[in-house]
C-alpha cells in the first residue's frame, strides 16, 4: 500500500501540494481526476521521487516504510512505475538495449540468484510481446521514443509494464493525444495487464476509461488539495454532478 499522509510539497518556493492524504491499496485501481494545475502530475512525480518536488512536511509510506528517503531507482526496484505526461525522447539510448537493461535489473531485483538474460534470448523472449502489442521489430533499433507517435510511445510504456511487472503503475494522461480507437486499444491492453498483484493509478481529465477498465476509487484534486473521494459504485452520480 502507498499511504500519502498530510503531504506538503513545494516547487520553486511555490506550494503545490497542500496537505494531501490519500492511499493506494495493492490490487485496486484508482482514477486521479480534475482540472489543469490541480497537482496531479506533481503528486505522481513526488511518489516516483523527482528531486524537483521538495517534500516539506509529513510523509509517504510504502508498506509502512518511509518512501521519501528512498532514491528514485530504489523506488523503481520497489515496483513503482511512472509513465510521464510528457514522455521524454532520449537520443543515443537504443530502445532494445533499454528494454533489455530494465528487464535484467528487475529480474535480479525479484531474484538475486537470477542470471542476466543474454541479448540472443531476450530477442526471442520479447518477440511474443511485440506481436501482442503490434509493434514492428524494426522499432527496437530506434532511439528511445525519438520521433515516436503518441500511440507508439504509449504502447512502449505498456510493453515496459509487461516486461517488469511493477506493482504500482502511475499513468499520467495516457489518454491525451489518442483518438477514440487508439484509446480503446490502450484501455483494453491495460485491462489485460490488470491483476490482483498490481495497482493502476490513472491520471486523467475524463471519465471514459471507466467504460473499458476496472476502477475501484476516484480521487478528485483541486488546487493541490484532495477535494473529494468516491468508490466507483457511485460513478454515474459523480459523472452527472461533476462532468
Ligand atoms: N517542475 C515544476 N516547476 C514549476 N512549477 C511546477 C512544476 N511542476 C508543477 N508546477 C506547478 O504546480 C501546479 C500543479 O501542476 P501539475 O502539473 O501537478 O498539475 P496537473 O494537475 O498535473 O495539471 P494538468 O492537468 O495540466 O497536467 C501548477 O501551477 C504548475 O505550474
Ligand atoms: Mg499533469
């Protein structure tokens, strides 16, 4: 469980998160909703450990352990995964090498005795996923996200989730820039990745993902504060009242 308790965060001397308390239970899925500038991405970055976000007070716990003192790479090894709102394009980092490295790191992380998978075997292993996600094999030779369409970037992120099986998966506006069909395919791929052993935290402005993906709880942020929270059972009521 990720437990955010009375969290206060600053960036450039500006208060961004103002005493937020909420929690994310393993096995459940969450929507983090509401308007622009409400602090959704800042909360995601703070959980993932972006040092720009200065935690002023109180804490975030991961399974009752202090998360704030963990470095970002350790948080990743503790199975926290963040898909950025603005996916970075990184020249000089080959996609295939990148995927193989993160796979090996997380393999060792789950079993310290495990042997590194060789490039040859990894190529065979990843093939099934490329087929499932309809990603052309030639893609692997490209630089990480460079000149990828939004749709391709999102598919590569889901491929990463498939390879490393993180437990807490934060997806920041994965629905932006996708047309209706692409969005539906992404939501359906997400549904296939959903399990009792992971938690999706989906940041969005819209409710439509609820039609394709099982959500348990909705948190609504406004001006750096938690404004409302609902279990999904009353989603229809929320839709009418707020959207
Ligand atoms: N790295 C940063 N540097 C300066 N200001 C920031 C930074 N990150 C966030 N902020 C400010 O914090 C506030 C909340 O921004 P944040 O990006 O968290 O909102 P959001 O809810 O994700 O909005 P959107 O829906 O537009 O993505 C905004 O006023 C923003 O300008
Ligand atoms: Mg944002």
